[in-house]
């Protein structure tokens, strides 16, 4: 007699294997004119024997998302699924074909990022054909766009409206006059202030760090209460302390001996790092404190830095790019992958969909 049942479960995956689907097209012969007519095959079935869209998507996913080199992608799919005839050239062709197919999705992403709102901008260097190039990114909470350029200063000057968050690279000010406002990354300022405090031993730097951190905490607390702005008295108090610290810091540097100049040196006199930072904090005060006057603007530019981090990982794993075209192919596919990830989509499934289906899912 059975008194009870004890249960134990084992989760595992089935034995991987390729699934072969045969398509047959009937050939008809007319009984009167003897002409033959052949039925059409489904879209994408173009040769007598070929790999299907799911294994092609898996190869692209491994190469572009997981950053596995082409020859190792072949080995992986060979070991997992028995794809013995797969070669690195096929993976490269599939990646290039995917980039061409997703061109309309990339354009849609860029159009959405140009609708305004808060956009994060940043750039990072990479080697293409042995020369230094730059990956420029535009991103927000829902969309990401990457673009390769030979020049660091080739910022996306086509953006209009809204606010852009960046790290005070001068080209953003020089070539992006179409945006409504700029916001400077507070994390960059805190790092600079820490260096000036610890290395240069300038007393004002610590006070400014404390003030910026406190201001951000006040803003976060206000947002937590559902508020959309700081009380006028609180904002005025922060601004008063901010200007007092700047005055103290500038006075400190006025008391310092000027830096020595080389004989025959031309141009303006060199300033100490702390002095340069003080001038920036003074001249761009509104952009430094944009996070206080507009609660949709974050304190840092961490969104852009997170979106760019994968490029450094790509360089460590797979090295540099051989051609500019290959680098842009990677950037286009990663634009779609990053965007889909932000929408909570499945990357592998997305790579099997048509551009129209992908765009329909990017509803935010």
C-alpha cells in the first residue's frame, strides 16, 4: 500500500540536434500545351540545401551579442548541433546580411532618439584597420544608437530639441546648437574633485563634492515623494553655497604663484587642473546643475557609459576590426540588440523576425 509520493525533479536540456524540414514544390504539366509550371517555395528557401533562420540567428547572436569570434562560433554550433559544414565565411555573410536587413530598424531607432527628451552621448576609441576610430553613442532608457567615425569630434550634430547629457567634450557645444539644453555628468566632476582634493590638496574641492552629492540626494528624495522640483528656498540655498565655494576656490588660485612658462611659449598662460575645473563649474553652472532644475535629467551620464562598455569587452575578446564596413555592421546590429534588450525582448528570437515585426515591438 502506497502511503505517499516523494517527488524529485531534474531540469536538463534535450540532446541538441539539427531539425531538417523538406519543402516540395509540385511541377504541373499542361495537358494541352505541355508547358510546365512549378510551385513557389517559401520566402528564404533559395537553394537545394541551406541552413535555416534560427541557426543563422544563433550564429549572429554568438558573434555580435556574446562577442565570440567567427571560427569559434563554427566550433560551438558544430559541437552543439552537428553543423559540420559551417565555416567562418558563412558566419561573416550572415552577420553582414543581418545588418543590411536591420537597416530600417536602425533608422527607426535614430528617428525615435531625435524626438527630443533626455539623450545621453559619449564616445570611445577603437582600432579599425590599424587606425584609431571612434564609436559614438546616443542613448536613453529605451533606445540605443551606435555610429563609427574616423574623428572623435564628429558628434551627432543632427540631433534637435530636448536635453543632451555628456562629459563636457567641447565638440558637443560647438556642433550641437540644435538641442534645447546641455547637462554635464556629475560623476565626472566628482572624480575630478577627488583627484584635486587628494593630489593637489585644494580645500575647496571637498566642499564642492559634498555639496553636489547632497544636492543629488535631495533631488532623489524629492522624486521619491512624487515631487517634480525642489522648493525654491532649497534650490536657492544650494546655489548660494555653490557660488560661495567657487569664490573660495578662485581666490585660492589667485594667491598661488603663476606656473612657469617655457622660453618662447605662446598662447594663454597655463592654469592648474583645479583652476580649470573651477572656471568650468562657473561658466557652465546651469549645465552642471541641470539635474536640479529638470528632474528628468539624471545626475550622471552612466547610461551612455554602460551602453559603451561592451565595446571595450569586444576589443579584449576579439581584437580590433579589419575594415570600417565590418565595424559599422557590428555597430548597427548592436544598436538593435541594445534597444531590444531595453524593451525586455529576447535577442535570439528578435534576430529571426522581420524588420517590421521588430519595429512593432519597439513601442515605448
